[in-house]
C-alpha cells in the first residue's frame, strides 16, 4: 500500500489523471467527513471538498515524502475550511473575546449519555461556527489549544473558552433529548 501510495503521489506530481483518481478514491471518504464536520450543510461541505482537492493537486509538488500524506492533505483541507468560514462572515468570526474573569476554561469531562453518531454530528454541525471549528480541531484533529490559537489567530484562552462553550451546548442538547425520551 505504501509503495502504491508513493506511486500515485508521483503520478499526481506529473499531472497524471490515474494518480489523481487513485488519491481521490483513497482519501475522499475521510476528507469529505472532515468537511461535513466543519460546514453547516452538505452543499457547503461539497464545495469545500472540491476546492480542497484542487489545492491538494496544485500543491502536491510541495509534499516532501516526510510524514503522513493523509496528514498533509488534512492540513490543506482544514486551512481551506477555515478560509471558507472566514469568507462567509464579513469580519473574522473568531473574535478574541476571552474574559478570564467570566469565562470558565478549565477542561473537564462532561457527563453525557451515549448518543448515535449521526445525531451527534448533527448537533456538532448546529454549533456556532467558532465553537464548532475549535471543537473539531481539538476533538477530531487532536490539536492543542496553542496550535488552534495560532491557526485561527486567537488567544489560547479564547480557544479554551470556545471549546468549553461548545461542550456545554452539546451537553445541553444531548441531555434534553435523553430527558425527553425518558419522560
């Protein structure tokens, strides 16, 4: 598989359609899933997904065969997603509004009952853009608050605050549904 992947990447570097198709087939499920997590609806996710692959193929000669190719592509897609979210707003949607006196930022585990994956993804998609983006970067991409802050050009405190707010919103929605079903 690793040898095949290298072959496909090299084909892409030569603008060969066969390599591009193979790369697309191998990675589209994961990358489309990422787009769905960040965008509010499928149409926007599809647009970013297509644009992300265009960027991947345009920049493929920059891949140095160091580290994970999938990770390299994910970074391109995440940057494209953030760029798209920022363009959708007249101003950057990441206002650095952290107030250490009022924003509780200590991370803690939330007591949330089990929920179907599709329902959880729906709830994540419904989060405000800034909360959803920080939540996805932290939870799914395993980024640290320092990395998130640098990527989004916000403070670490704002990153922590946005994550905490996202968790609280999700917890409330999940608990309200669970309470509704048991009532």
